[in-house]
């Protein structure tokens, strides 16, 4: 099967073709991960064919030699597939890249071998018939597949109160590599091995980027169209601030917001701050994506309607100023494909009515409520181009092990999907809020955000940063956000 047209990105700099021979078992899974690492990540033209050995080999028309990648995960028996028996052992081994690549110039020294070579696997050659041989001392393809597809999340039953797979249950957190994009490291190891054998190879050029997004959860703090409802609702909320939440400061802030809203309407509501947020982003050269809730029943349902005049005005302003629109899929849609379809149609209809035109459309699940079993399949089925849900609410980092976009794969059905994943790296509340990492508005929080940017820069990746617009109200958060835009 010739994968060149499918997996070679625009701007591929190499004329040489690679031939990858893979074991026959789980052909779709193997072709997928070869396509992502060698094609999408490294920009190589690749042909893939099956053969009978228990390891994969890479050769090149540009010269002699062979890179050998041992097997493990994708060779497990069918009865063990997607079961606990196929999960990696712990602790994972940590490899010294210099031990098998020499002076390699990689931006790291050690990397986790999630899957070592399988016991009892076919022996790998020290020298091939066509020249020197480099053997990667781990199941690199299987380890990358494990991270990109979120394999462990389909196997594990660990869930938090919102039905989410928590960071603490992940192998990356337990073994200490959640803060590193390990799949990018695997790609770099592969590239270093290829260059040792075929130094004329060239890879696609990339450049680091910061991609900012804002989930529109609470566009109004106090605004109601009816002045009577505004006053009645505001008094009730202020009483709750004083009695239930025991916060005179919050009550005072809310009372001020009510007074301003009475005088100026929605424009006086501190959460209806979209022009201000766009000013912040544009001052640092950013064009952000705003993810809007469209509709949705059940718990945590939207507090606004996408057809309300105030929200239609936001859609127009976002598009006119060169920012983008996406769907914030509702809490309920994580378990209801029909609900997701209705929400998607509602958003597209509203955008069409307001003249919003875009080349691509993305989504992010409310509360980051995503399922490895159904989440990507549902988003793919309704026609969404990309998803950007995959971060842990409780901890920032590289849930998917990468800062690159990549094509998704349906584990349950064993097939690649059209949908692209744009991994989310950090959400403001993950680092700041006390129920999560709890760093507050401190220098430590600034360092945590910027350390992730440093990791993304090492691989010319994309730092996907989420900051809810209703959080850009307090002076402290605004100042931290501005500092991060300038630093990242």
C-alpha cells in the first residue's frame, strides 16, 4: 500500500522514499502509526508492506542500511487486545539515547520505553544484507500508538465524578513523563537513526506557535434582558454570596456588576468582555478560537442561547476581527451522539446567518468530558474537522504525548478517522485553581505555564493554551495572561 499521498504533508523536503516492512498482525494499527510518525511528524514519503517477522524494518532507496523497530503492543494475542493484560509493565524502563545513537543532538537525554521488545520475539539482525543496521531498543511504534490513541483510557475503568479519565490514573503521571511530549521524542529518535544511515534525508519544516482559545461558558455574570429579573436574580445571588459562600467581596463585586449592567445592558456585564479579550490577544499578535455552547439539556446545560442577539453579535465580532469559532460540545453530548449533532447544526446555522466563514471547524468538550470509546468517533461522524479536548482537567501537560496535530484512530473499530486531534496542553484552571494543581496567581504558576511552552518549542510544536473569557476579569488573571502571551 502506497501511503505517500495520505501521510506526506505539504512542503515535504525529501525526495527519497522509505520502505517500512511491518508484521502482518494488526495491519491497520501499524499503518496508522507509521503514517503519523514518519509521514505527518517527519514529512517522509513512505511505502508500507507486510512481512512475516516479529519486528518492523525501515530501508531507504537513498542507500544501504536498515533501522529495526522491535514489536510488543501490536503483537499481543487478540484475546488480550484492549484488556489489562496488554497494558505496559511498571516501572517503565528509561533509555539513554546516546547509548544507541551516539552523538545525536537530541533535545533530551533519557526517554521512557513504554513497551520494551516483547519477550520471545523474533531476533533482530545486527547487520542487514544491504548494510549497517540500527536497532531501536524498544517498541517505539507501539509506545507511540499507546499514547496517541489513548489506549489505556479505553482499558481502564478509572473515572472522576464527571466521568473523565483522571491524570492520576495515567501511566505518564505515575511514571513521571506527563510534562514531556514523549511521542515527539520517539519521532526524534527515529529521525536520528534515519539520518545516521541516510544523511541526505530532509524533513518537513515546522515552526513553533502559540494557539490561544477561549471556552465561552459564562458570557454573563448578571445580565438579564428583563430589568425585573436582573434585580430579583441579582439580589438572590448576592444573598447567596453573603450567606452560603460567605464572601462579602463576591457580593460587592456582583452588586457592582448589576449596577453597571442596569446602566449599560450586556456591555456592562464583566463577563461580556469579548472585545477586551480580543484586544488582549491582538496586542500580542494572537488570533484566538472561541468555543461556543450551542444548546444541550441536562446537567451543566448552557446558560445562554446561541441565537440570542447578544451572542450573535459576538459571533460577528469574532469573525470580523479575524478570530475563529468552534463548538463547545455540551456536557450531555459526551454520552449522546444525537445531542452533539443538534448542537453542531445549531452552531453552523447561527454562523451561516451571521456570515461567519472558515476553512476548518473544531470542537472541545465541555468540562473536557471525553470518552476514548466514543468521543472521537462521534465528532468525526458529524463532520467536525478537529478536536481540542485532550488535556487533563486536573493537571496540565501532554496527555497525548505530543504537541503536534495528528490524525485520530478508532480503537474499538480498528480504523483511522478523518478527524484531527489538536492536543490541548494547558488550561488556566488546571494550574491556578486550588482543587487542581493549586498554584494560584504566583511565579510558580507562570513557570509551570512557560515550562510547557519550552517543551513545545524544542520540537517546533504548538502550545495550545485555554483561558476562559470569564476568568479574564480580575486584575491578577489579566496580568498573568498578558505576561504569558508575551513570554510564550
